[in-house]
């Protein structure tokens, strides 16, 4: 992935310039740790596709994973169509801020997903849409897949209603990071992604010039059946980004990439996420060469790909780096899960992550 030879000591790593608490990090630590932040912003699926970079030094495994991910393409397209239908018609919300979501609308949508409402025309149409597609995989039928997704969407709407109720009272209550964390986890589970969140997440650590640095991620994309290996980590804040969704849309319409990601994700949040990433990197499903991150700012989601070399953790441990950058971090556009477009942008990437967890 990276060229160049030779090692040099980096005194900034151990002279106190890098805080021992990753919660105090910002993106000024990147050059000190030889991390290159890619300035452009990409679609969520493009960032997800960076998993191939995580496996660049594992040629045989990389080829097998890519081949497996490219199997049953037609069935995957059918399933993606079903999710797209659900995002557009069942989760029929299109708002930029949680304070804009009417309580009555969430109640109405949640009612549609209750068992006693299965004769509603909207639900009948959705069930028919599933039945017309070939989703049989030997493990579950189309109807079983539909019922499973139906339950997960109902669970998400239940949590959303809890948050909206707290905001739309005479004296609105502040929504905590834990509340937004629960909302995101329930959204991700719609796509088959398994996460655990604080307080169930334990402490992870890494060595920075032979000094142990500890971190507790907010949530983990994790598989206990594979020795608690981790596909990605989640960083949650209870505030929205500075840039509006309408401006992001205008930027995207002008090209395939968007600049000035700093307007979307602030420097501290970028640094804190990388601190969490370094702490869990040795537990990555890909090995210590890459992992995903997910930045959740209230209801806005940014997918992050962190790729590096096989000996990177050793480099930051002893403070000796090649004369070049050893790691890259890439960001997606932010996607608001309350907005139709935001949810639709995440469908393919999240379904891909669920597939990848099965393949690795």
C-alpha cells in the first residue's frame, strides 16, 4: 500500500504532545502518528468498499472474500430492492432534525408495524413486494425475512417515538448520547448488523511508545461467534454537525466527491474516533491492517475506513516510523437516518457490512 524505506523516531509520540486520554485527541495527532486524512468525501458504499484495502497484504484471503462478496448478486439486488421499498414506504419519514419529527407521524408508522395492523393496505403491499422476489436462501423464506425486517423497523420506530416524545413537551428534555446510541443500534439492526453499546462495551488499549493508552468505544460492530472480533466501532455525540443536509445535497450534485469534510465532522471527533480505532485494531476481523468506524452525530451517520500496514501498531509502540504516511483514513458523506435520501444512501453499505461479517 505504501512505498518507501527507512525508519525514524518520532519524538512527538512520547514528548507529551499526544494526550494519554483519547477523549482529548483531535486530528492534530494524525501527522504525529503518520496518518493521512483523505480530503475528499465519498459515498457510503465507496467507503465500505475500502475493505479490500484492509486485506491488501493478505492476497489469498482478499481474493476469497471478494469472490464470496460477488456471489449471488441477483439475490442481493432483490433484497436491496426490498430494503429500498421499506425505507421509502414503511419508514416514511423525511426530516433533517429530530425536533422536526411530529409525534403523530411516528405513532402512525409504528401502528402499521404492529401485529394487529397486518391487514393495513400499506403492510399488505409491502408483504406482496417481498413475496414477488426470490429471497429463498435455504435458511429462511421470503415471508420469514419480511417478518424479521418488520420487527426490526417496529423496534426502531419505538425508540424514535421515545426520543420525539421527550422533545415535544412544554419543557423539552435534553437527549443524551446513550439515547441516540440506542436509536442508531436499532436502525443498524434492521440491516442485520449486530452491535453492542456502552455500558456493555469493555475497555480496550494500545501501546504508544511503550505507554498503555486506554479507550472505551461507544459501540462495536462485533461477532461473539468469531471470538469477539470487530468489524467496526461507533462514536456517538448528541449534537448535529455544522453543515446542513441541503448544502451536502448541492455539493453532491456537482460531483462525485465533496470537499471540506471538517465542516461535517469536527477535529476532536475525528481524533477521538482514531483513538478508539487504535485501541481495538488488534481485534479487527481483518487483522491489524484495517477497520471501519461509524460517527453518529445525533441522527447523522458518517462511515469511516481506516487502513494501515501490518506493523503499524508496532510502529506506534516504539515510536519509529517509515519516512512516509503509514495509515489512511477516509470519510463518507454524512447520512441522516431521519431523511429518506440519507437512509437510502446507507442501504447498500449496511447490507454489504452484514454480508462481510458472514464472510470474514
